[in-house]
């Protein structure tokens, strides 16, 4: 699958394709339905499928002080779109240029002139253009005028509520990763490079792989049952602290997975950690013996939960 910027020359073999257009952060059930409709049209006419996304998220551009909220990195979205079968990921690099582009120009100069789209599929809440002046009604009007097709994919409902990135974020902030897993169709996963830490976990007999949270949404702080995916393809079960480690100074916001029955060097490697189940909130302990005893209990509980959550 190709990865393209909206500023790049557009490959000839992708012109005349069908674009699934949205932010697609998380690529949850609703997003998958949008892309599925794009595939439906593309198969009928043997056209390529391009999944478009915006990075950074427009909210980050207009409100740079907004707390982290991303469910997926750009690399994760690329992998997910590729697994879905897309021919390309088109990244709209959001900055002053795109923020100031009139909605009409977004359609005529980008979608039509640069990408030569045959069709566009979006969700019903998609907006675009300067001042968010473009919407699905405008897109449909231009489609009639310029001879391309457009489809507004129907929302996907789960438990009588629409599946949305906001709903998934709320579940994670409430300590409900199982709900997020159901809506995403996979566990919420944090990817990062393992860094050296203070080795406090190792001294307690629980060596951890320290990962910074970056631009990811902050789920509820606490102890989780987790699964790790290593670059060599191995999958490891474990327990992790996500938060600021209140028993240690200075506080540091980290994801710190401890993988069961693993003895190896992960420093400098990029690993993926899936949040499977929330066990308890973070707590401060009076002494290291009490902390160590609780960590043993947490690991036992994580093992029990991971047996129940085999994906």
C-alpha cells in the first residue's frame, strides 16, 4: 500500500479512484463501514481505493493546548488501512494552507483536479474547508455538477448508541477497555520505543518496558492486564502500570508493562501494548514490601483476565 501526502504528485494508477474521506482516528466499526462502502463501489468498476486521513488532527491546529486525544498514530492508521485492503493512504497534512482552503477549492482543486476522483464516501458528520463551511450536502451538490458520485455511509450503532471516536475515548477514560475493544474491533493499543528508566521495577523483581504516551489519549490511570506485540512477531502477556507512579519520585507519566516469563532486552525497540482489562486505580504505598506484595496480586489477576480475553 502506498502512503501519500496531499501535496505529492498523484500517481497515475490511483487517479480515477474512490476516496474514503474522514479523520478515521481509531478506525472503529463506523469508520470501517465507510471504507467498506468505498470498496463496494470500487469493486463494481475495478477502481483503486484510497483512504484519506488528516494529520495532525484539525483540532490540534486550531487548539494546540488541547490535551492529548489520539487513538491511533499515523503509522497505526497506515497499517490498519492496509489490512483493510486499501491501495493507498492519503494524508492531508493539516496546517495553515488547508485551514484556509475554501470548501469549493477543496473539492475542485484537490479532489477533482489533483486526484481525479470517481467517487467519495464519507460519514454523515464530515465537514471540510475554511471555517468548516463544507459538508456532505455541498459535496453531493458538486458531485451532481461535476459528474462524480458520492455516498454518505450510515452510522453504525452498538447497544443503541452510535459508534464514535468520542464514545471510545470516554470508555477508555472511564477504565473500560473492554468497551473500547468491542467498538474498535481490537484492543486500544499504544505503540512506542522502550526507554531506559530508573530500574526500580527490576529492583522489585518486575522489570518493565517504559514507554512514553506521546499524543495518545490518556486512559484512566491504573493497573491493566495487557498484551505486548514485539517486532519479531512474538506476543507476550503481562500487567502494566499506566500513569504517574505515585510510589516513586519524581512522578513520570508512562506506560510500564511487565511481561510474564520474559527475559530479554527490549531497549530501543518499538513495541505495541494492548490494554485488555482495567484491574485497579493507581495507589501510593507506604513501603516497597507492600508495593511488591500488591504487584504479585496484580499479576495473578492479570493472568486470570487474559485467559478470559483471548483474541
